[in-house]
C-alpha cells in the first residue's frame, strides 16, 4: 500500500457515525487503521508473506473502539458504549498489567489505599479516567461491604 | 456403581405396567420437592422481594424494597449501571401485565419494549415474566432476540485432547453450520495445540467460524490476544454477593475484565444460569430466576454485549423442580428483553429421556435464539470435555429432521458424506502442514486417514503426549500467534484456509465483532444486532426460513424422490 | 454395575458417634484424622447413593489401618464446607493428614501445610463413591501420613450423574447446612457400630 504511516491521532474521532455505517470493515474501511498506522486494507496475504505485518498490526486501536462506541450509542446501547470507552483507554496498558489490575479488583485483594493508587495510576500513566472512575467506585463499595484487604499483613484465615 | 443404575425394587408385587414405567429412562432422572426458604424453587417464591424503585438526586436510592445504604454489591452495581435512571420510576409504574402484553404483542416493536425494560428493576422483571406461560415466553423470545437470524454453537473437544480429532471435527461442525465452536481440555497444558487445531479446522469447514477455548482467565485471554482464538464466554457471574465472592470476583472486577477483552478486539460474553447459587448453598432464600435476573442486569450494566445463560452446568437443579424449564426459558427471554445477545444453554447433559432432552430445547429452537445451543456437542458425548451436552453427533439427523418438520432454523443442516470426508481430510492435512511449519510433533498420514473416517477419539492412533505437551509449551514460549498459522497455511498450499483465517484476524482490527450478537457469515460479513436487527412484527415478518436456506434444510440423509420413487434425492 | 463390591458390609449395619470431648491436636505421627461433617452419622445415615455411613467409616478406617496407621475420628460442627472440614482435621492430625467427608459422600484428603482451598486428592462426584473407593481413599491417606507418594485413587466420571443427582446433592447440602452449630468447636468421637435395624 505504501500510504502515509502517520501515527494515529490521539484525539477522539470527529466522524459522526450512524448504524448505516456498520460494519465498518465493509462500509467505512477508510476509517480503520492498525496501531502501526497501516490501513486495514493493507492487511493482505502478500503483506503477511513478505513479513511486513506483525502481530501488532492485528490489534485494535483506541480510535476504532471510540468509533464502535459511537455505533453502540447510535443503536441505543449506552452500557456497551461505556465498555468500549474503557477498552479504548486500556489499549495502552500492557497485557500483564491489565491482568494484574484485574486481580487487584478481586474481593479482599487490595486495600483502600491500593485501589486509590491503582485509580491514580490509570489516570496519570494511561490517561484512563473512565477506568479510574470504575476502580474508585469499586473501592467505595468494597469499603462498605468489607471487601478490602486488611492493611496489616494478612494472617491465615 | 454407576449413577444410572436402576432404582431398587420395593419388595412387594408390582403390576407389569409399573415395571415397564419404572424401567423408562425418565425415571433415572432426579426430581426434588421445592424448598423456597432456601431458594430451591424455580420462579414462584413468596420470599422474593416486591418491586420498587425510587430516584433522588439523579441516582437510584431504593431498589426492590431496599434503601441504598442496605444495598449489597449486586444491588449497587445494578442501580448504578444497569437501570436507566431517567425512565426507572415511570417504567416500573407500568403494570406488569401491560409490560408482559407488550412482550408478546406483535404490534409493539422490539425497540418500544426496550424503551421500557431499560428502566426495570430485577423484581419488576420477575413480576413481568411470572405472568407468562411457556408459549408466551417463546412469543416474547421470537420478538426480543437481538439478531434476526438465529445461529448455533458447537463443542469440539477430545477425550484425549487429540488436536487432529479437534481439527477434523471442527471442520465437520463448521460445514454443518455452527457459527461458533468452543473447545476445552482434559489436560490443560494441551490448550495451545488444541486451540490451534480448532482455529485451523474451523476455517476449513466454513470460512468465518469463530472459535474459543475455555480456560482460566489469564490463559484464555492470552490465547485470544495472540489471535489463536476469536472470542470468549466462560466469564462466570452469580446472583448473590456471597457466591460471587466465593468465585473470587465482584461485578467491578468482571466489568474490568470485559473491557480488557474489548481492548484487544476480542468478542466476549458472560455466563450465568439458574441454580448456581442454590447449588453452592447461598441463594439467600431467593428463587433461582430472581437471582438469574440479577445476573442478567449485572451483565447489562457491565456493558458486555451478551450472556450465555439457560442454567448451563447447573441444569440438573432447575430440571428437578416444578416449573424449572419454564424458568430456564424465562431467563433466556430476560437476557434478550434487555437487549443482550443470548447463547441459550442446551449445552449440558440434561436427561436420560430422549423425549425430555428434546422438549427441553423447544423453547429456544422454535422461536430461535442468537445461539440455540451454547454448545451442541459436535463430537460424541464421550469426547465432550464439558461433561456432555444435551445433544451430540448421534443426534445430528434427528435435529435436522426436527428443523425440517417444523420449518425452523436451528442453525444446522444435513451435509453429504463426500463433502464431510473431504473437509475432515483437508482439516487434518492443513493441521499436519501447520504443525510441520511450526516444528511441532509431526502428524502422520495414518492419523490423517483416521481423522477422515473417525467417529470418536478411540478411532485415532495414540499420540506421544509428552512430545505434544512440550510442543504446546513451545507455542507459548515462542510467542506463536494467529499470523504464524496464516503463514504456515499459505506456505504449504492451503491458500484458501490461510485467507479465511487472515480475514477473521483482520476483523479484530475493525472491532465489528464486538457489537451485540455479532457473527461472521461465510462471506465474512459481520452480522450483528445493528445490521441484522430482529424486526419481528407478527405473522409474515421477522426471520422466516425460506428461499435457499429452506431448500438446504429440506435435505435429509434419506428422502424418497418424487420424480423417481425408486431412488432417493440428496 | 449394581451389585455392591465384595467388601460391602452386611446390609443394615449402623453406626452412631459417641462424643468423647473436645478434639485435640494429635501427637502421634502415625495417625490420620477422619473429619466428619455436622450431619454425618447423625441427621443422615447414608450417602447420596445409599452407602450406609457405617460402611463408609468401616472402609475408610480399614484402609487406614491396613497401612499400619491409626484412624482418629472427629466431628466438625461449625461448617459444612468440605475444604474447611478437611483442613481443620489436617491441623489436628499428628501426621498433618486428614480425610474430610460430607454426609452425601463427597470426600477430600488434605494436608495441614496446604492452603485451605487446595488439597491432596478430591473426590467431588459423590454418586460415584462406593465402598471400594472409600477403602482406597483411607489407604492413600495413610500412605501420605507415612510420607509416601501413593498413586492417586482413580477418579471416575459419569455425564449422567448431573441429571440424576445434581438437585439431590444440592438438597443434601442445604440440609447439612441446617445442622451447623456455629459456636461449637470440633469434638473427638468414637464410632459405635451396631446391628442393622430392620428396613
């Protein structure tokens, strides 16, 4: 393809999508890029064989997740759209850390301070305010329902 | 001793008829009396809360008789995320009978129903579906299913975790029509090889089949991230706080996990079902259906696109109490009526009685659901590593005949023997090539021949399990991805299979499969509730089995030709 | 197969448990503690598939003793959770090894240094446990107590166990819960075997 491999924009897309744009892979392929900036139409067998593509090219971008969130909103699914917005934020977080964060949210796995730090890290390191809000909400509920880890070293019980 | 031993005779003389009835398979099934105080009751319990809702300051402050300070974490999550605050008071004020009528009235559109259900509390939803008999529940399902076109999902596993078997059975399953194929393992360390086999075999049978491998979260997510699997569904949720905690999760941890999957472009649904809480001894005195409705709303609040429900692995519990299968049909309806994809059970061994097994599936098969079975065993049940399904390979012809009898689409079709043999052989050959390309333990020509003609894992030569397990580990250590499978297929001459797989992998870049009820057609068109919305509006509308698809489903193994009755068509 | 294995007791043989006193930590390294659930040989008298509790105990104890190890019985009263019952037993066992068992027959071999939710061997499918299996479980527990590494008792599987037994298992579990005495610690018990009562 050889089109401009510009880095993907970091701002939310300005395109206004409606249900008629779905599926994007067929109706709006020009909107879809890989994390390395290639167009989705560049994901061809020739490119695979020549070694131009890496596994990184087969990942979804935060911009695409924002587009899917628009489609979810346009089709009356605000919760699904919210999930896609959290997902868009999470694309930047490495696999292992995503799993570690998930484990930290399990019952009695983290102290209140631990969850507060996690929320701060989501915001400061990954610009993930929507995910951070979910973690802060969890911390508040865990506190009320006795689901926080005890700050002291835990003994066998 | 086996669990299927006949019952002990009572000692006194029985009539000959009683002896015959005692020997009927249905009497090997277990039935118990209800115990509502402990939650051993399907859906009619005096101990379930009465519906109520109150909104103040932009949030729900009272839910089903509880004030916000007394909410457990399920109440809190549902109040904060699932229920539409703006319409909650108004929707809950509508008499339950009116909402139930909306569900079955063809002149009320699906969207008009959703405008009401988005604001309902769990107890209100229960109050509505409690008014419906099983035919009305089916009518509701016919309209509320999210995707217009119904589909089916298969289980492709092996009692020996034999990857060649999984590849060949995946190819046959895909050819027969399964839109999704799921596998799991006896020996977990085999997972990478079996998941590869499923992915390759599935794309041989029919391009666009989506695959998954049920494992613990971390490995399941990793295989998905690498493009060795395409979706996930074994993300369990529960209807009481105590059982949720026993499962070492909370609604917030699961919601986080849901976003994690989406962030990697992987389709995902949660799993729940009636009976799980009472089975674990912590139903908190609530009916099975009330607790399942809490699960459905929790899933909705998490923003996950769909849910696998219909009791699933606990089916023996609702199956044993009065009205249990009505409750199971109702839980599927509830998932659909809050706009979630519903993969509707029928996926676990359920009864010794063939008649009961068939009856159990009617409330899903007749109206159609997004996936009628969330695991029809596309291997013999003895090879089913999900502990057996309600239907297996021996039932293929019965299933096809029932589809033809009632003119309903259960997602499968009859396929001619020569096509099946060709697909099975090609899948085994393709996997042989991929294993060679990746320097994995070789697949012999004898194994390919065995795969072509086999029924079960017993029909294959033994593999060197230790070598396979080393190979499986090396797949993880070397960071093999779906792209490596594409390269292996392409370089060994399986160009069409390689293209199919690449097209599936490309889908995750687009995110189209993340939308509600999405599947891929054989032409790789994403079909979801957005571009294939259920438009049922009464007789003559909605999904109809007609045209080319109906011609396919008219075919069976033996149909006498009307042109020449001395021959069969097919 | 419906005929009971050769090791089965005479039909109708019964057992009752006589409380001796609070359960103590054992000092003998050659003992295995058999930890019984709140309703075992009390509220209930047989497993989910009608194996008499007398027979279960006889086989477990015989399996332990045939390895030259002593069996000591306790009843746990404040929980009906198998992992908890087994772990309590293991911590009281001089060898650190216990066999925990629920009234319906579900059984676990546990070791005191393992995490509570872990175990040495678990037999989750209570409908498939017969006299011969209980004897092997006893024997394996005793071998662990002697520091050996026995082959695990072969586990069985039956996909039709779910339709027949899942709901009854849930019901038995709920009943066992009802027999919990939350404020009472484990007690040492002695098995008193009696003749069968008619019927």
